[in-house]
C-alpha cells in the first residue's frame, strides 16, 4: 500500500472548488509558530465543495491519507456526510529542488486553483499540512486565499519528558509526541533512567526491570522540606516492544527520539539492582525522594563499562537516531574520592583529579558510542575536566556552558533553566499546582534568544537549536504535564522555528486567542494564564 520515496522533491496538489469572500483575511490566520512569509488576497476556498482529487508526487500515500483524514474529520465536526475513503492518488516524481526551503521547509498556496503544498522532503510536506490544518477555521469551512513560504530557523527543535520521577502511559507519550509535531518540533528527548526509576527494558539485565524500575515509596511534598512518605510502591517500565511502537509513531510524525541513559551520576536505581556497579558495593534502594545523591557508577572497575556498553548496545539497537544522551550532570565525586579503584584509575591514567576522571569516563563512553556510528549529547557538566572530542553539549545551567562549548567548536543545544525549564511555576498565584520552584511565564519563554551575543558568526553555527525540559518530580499525571507544557511550548516553538525579526509578542497573543481554543479541541489541559493577558490586550484597564 505504501510506496517508498526515491527522489527528494514532493508536490501535493489538492484541487477544490472555491468561492469569493470579502472579509478581514488576516484575522482568520492564526498559525503557531508564525511562518517566514505570508501574504493574503481576497477570496476563499470552501471545503464543503471539495470533490476532486489528491495528486501526490514523490511521497508515500500516508501523506495523502493524513490530509484526507483531516478533511474527513472537518466533515464530521460540521455534521456533513464525509466522502468515501480512497481519494484517487497519482504517484510521480518532480526533480526540481527549492534550496531556500531546505529539508523541512515548504510552500503553501490556497487560491482559486485549489491548494498546493510543495517541499523538498516528506518532513517539509508534513509541516505544510500542519500549517494548513491551522488555516482551517474552528467554526465554518472557508479558508482565505494565502501564499506561504516557510522553513525553520533551527534544525534542532526539542521537547523533553522525564518519565523516571513519575512514569506516564504509552498513550500519553504518543499524545505528547503528537502535540510537539503539530508545533513543528522535531526532537523528543526521552529521559529514561534516573535515581528514582529505570524505565527501559534491558533484556541482558533483568534486575533493572525487577528492582530498579520500582521504589518502595515516594516523598510527600517538596524534597528537602518533608520527611513524610506515602508508603506506596511505585514504578514501572516500558518494554522494548512498547518502545519500538513509540519510535515508529514518532517517525511517522517526523520526530526523532533522543533517549537518555544517565551516567555517571543519577544511577542509584541501577546500583540498587546491581550493587557491584557502585564504588562501595552498597546495598541501597531505588531513591524515594528527589535531589542529588552520592551513589554513582564506579569509574574504576571494568565491570561498570561492560554494563554500560551492553545497555547502550540494546538502546542503540532500538533507537535509530544519531544522538544518544548520556547525561553527565550532577555527579558528586564523594564516592570516587574514597574508592581505591577510582583512585587507581586516576593514577594509572595520570589524571589530575576526579573531574578529569569524569572526563575519562565520558570520553570512554563516547568512543564506544562513536564506534557504533552514533554521537553523544551530555549536559554541560561534561565540560568539566575536558570535553569529549565529538560531544554535543546541552547547556542547562544558564548559557555559559553552551558559549564555552561553541567557542571550542562543539555543537550545542541551548536549554537554559531561566527560559526552558517547564517544571518552573508559570504564575505567582497560590492556586498554582506544586512545582519545583522558579518562575517562567509564557512571556519569558517567548523572549528567549538561543544565539548568545558573546559568540561570533562562526561560533553561532554550532548552536543547533533549543529545547524545553519537563522534569516530573512534582508532576504525577498526564493532565498536570500538559498544564506545565502548554502554552509555554507554543512560545518556544516560535523561538526555534520563526525568524527572529518576525517575532512579536503582541501578535503572538492575538494568534494564541484562537490557538488556545485549538488546543482545547485537541483535548489539551492547557494553562489559562495567557487568557488573562489576551483579555487585557483586548480590554486594557484605564490608568488611574
């Protein structure tokens, strides 16, 4: 049924009868993220009169099916009888390539001739369809005539989800991916291992599923300020078959998953299952509270690297993407300082201190990952003691780590806490659900600029893009997760997709009035703070 794509240029042309319409066209167009270039003209296309065909050139029929299912859904919403499935589809090839659009850009035209979406790749065509979906009104069937040329500012546009502190059902993970794809994000960073739970099945090490995937109880309230626990065993893990299912689901939406296997720190759950992985052979339990803990993987024993290489082999056999995230953050050196094996490793390799031992650790893991044709990403702590030769740095402790890495000609993904940590509070109201701390409202996210002023033109080429992170210490349900991410993710989507010069917060608010309704239609438990700003924009209070 599905034909593989051979050549690179795609053209989708859906011919639909049109009607003239005189109205304020611009007010009907509320696309998020904002396109590079958009012009309107008088007239509109009426979806109720669609009656012709889909001509598909160079792409899988899945693209046409995506489009026809959307049109069918619009019919159902309006109470019309949908057309029978199976639009006539013509598969062909067009070898002309538009260099301006790159690999993810597209052009979209709605005119009296119908609808045309063109791109260089299926990913670009997919994004063009997402824009078309946002062109259709929430009520009614008429789409204004429009010409759009659009392509992303950054190649890496990411959203992260921590499933270790609290695990989420596979169906929610799919919904999370759906939503990020609708907003033209192309990376899903899946944080799979940590002190409080190991969430990925590793067949070679069954105790990771039996022991590391579960904790005996969970702290009640903020860690560090509470000594109360719920007394309930908590946990779970994703089987490799479930993970394959999610990977395929993401790929169909042109989203690449970046799996994270934490090392050398945040390893308490793994050490609880296999005590020999720690420095002291401690008989410890999977962490029941949140924070940073002394038990980390022993850097002095060969068995640690055997374990991690075996784990990473299974991970790389599952995930096809180039990047494997290996963490590298928040690794206390207390155990290493007291461990004879680690001290011997320092001496034998003429290392200066435990920071250089961490660099040795990361370098060794990188060589293994590179030998499999992959690349590592690490949090900015991997800079300490010397950066691994091919590593990409994820800068989270502000922008300093990213700046330092870019100056060393290493690729960087910017994710500084002040702008990109969606586990922060969104508002100062006492009615807000519990969060880890901090304050990051939508407006602040929207003001973020991923290219630091301290970098020159050559250095900024190493800034691949930006990512928002959702750590889930205090996020227990899918509904709470959605509340923390949306609409802040809409603001970041515009930061990483739209040209800097096109961004305007007031214009964003005006478009978000419609987009918030769209999110509600998509069954997203969206935070409502932006509605207050929009209302004020429409009805500003007079000065006293």
